[in-house]
């Protein structure tokens, strides 16, 4: 299913309570954005989780929906609250306490892309910000909520797997220089957004596939995991961050020679994650 806000791929038979989401892989860059930006068409893509939707495209074959953003993160960040408006970018936006994400230019309408590079020549109007939120942010989150509700009704619980990629530099600089850096980072907001047995299962799936896995460092999850992770209500959210060097050339923003192999290996991981529900594993409400 296609809409202006998202692409939704549903399984023929919904046999898993897992919902996969890719909020940062959108690549539909409006001409108006490019005209208003100081960045070229290549540079503006630097904050995009390029190809993540393709990496997880096999989820419906294993009984789980996959919803992916249509619009790029540089245009609208679906992993932010609709109220995280940046006064430095949006005319008339009020500062509401200290928000480090907004302060760094990474609000719901980002002011910068990777490495703090400014996107725009000047400010945006509040009307423009609200139009983007109403047209793209709200429909995406409305559909995501309904997918989780459907899982909950059918299976008694719902698991959101929020799929992202991270710059290789982010993990390379996150620990001791002589240590092996994680290739996968799972974020559960330090146990707040998902029951531990769910995160254990997801971690085991990646480890069994040969990946080094860490939790919550350097990424623990943001708006999506904080909002949708409700273990006490049998609704869980786990963020997955994948080292981009595993599957793409970050400078060229192109799949690398390992892309197809990596995607094939990931299919087994996806299948394993989906079995969380197919086996009707009892989940603790913690």
C-alpha cells in the first residue's frame, strides 16, 4: 500500500505480532526542498538511512508488516515528536525547555544533516512546518499505531522493531580504539521500552548470524521507542541500528559489494525475530 506519507507492505497472512518500521529510509526529495537548501542532492542525503527498507523487505514473507517512510529525514523526522519544533529554524516556534535534540538542529523538521551541516538558506514558516507534519508525520504514526493495535488484538501483544542504520564513524568512535566495535546496536531505552526476553531474543538472532551486538550505546532509542514501548501493556519497541559499512559505500551512498549477501543473511535474522510470536512465546508484563 502506497500513500504520500509511507509505503506499507503487508504479508499475505499475518502470522507474527512483529511490526517492522523504517522511518528514516525515505528518499522522495521535493523540488521545493532542494531549491530552499544550501546543500546539493548528494549532501542532503547524508542523514538518510539509505536502503534500510530494502534490507528488511523480506519481513512480509515471514508474516510481519513493513512500513517505511516515503519522505526523507532531512525533510521531516518521524522519530521525533510533532512538538519538537526548532525556534532557530521555524518562525514563531517557542522554546520549550532544553531539548538537546532540538538544540543540535535535529527536531521534527531538521535544521542540519550529518556533521552539523545546515540544510536551509533561511527560516521556514510555521505554516510550512505544520503542513509537513499534518501531511506526512500524522498519517505515518496513525498507521503505525493501527498496525500495533491489530497485532495486539490478534496475538495479545505487539512488538515494534524500528529499523535504522548508523554511520560507521559513530560506532568506531564510541569505545576504546583497540576494541572490536559493535556492528548492531539494539536500543530499548535501557529496559524501559521492551521486556528483556524480547531484546535477548533479537540479540541472539543477530549473534547467531555472526554479528557483534551492543545495547543502548551509542543509541538507546528516541521518540518511537519512548512512545510505543509499553511493556506493561504487552506492547514492546526495540530500535535496531546497523553499521552502514556492512552494506553500503557511505561516501557514494550506494550499495557496496556485500549488499546482497548482507541482505540474505538478514533474512534469517528477520525470520528468527518473527518467530517471537509465531511460537506464541509468553511475554512478561514488566
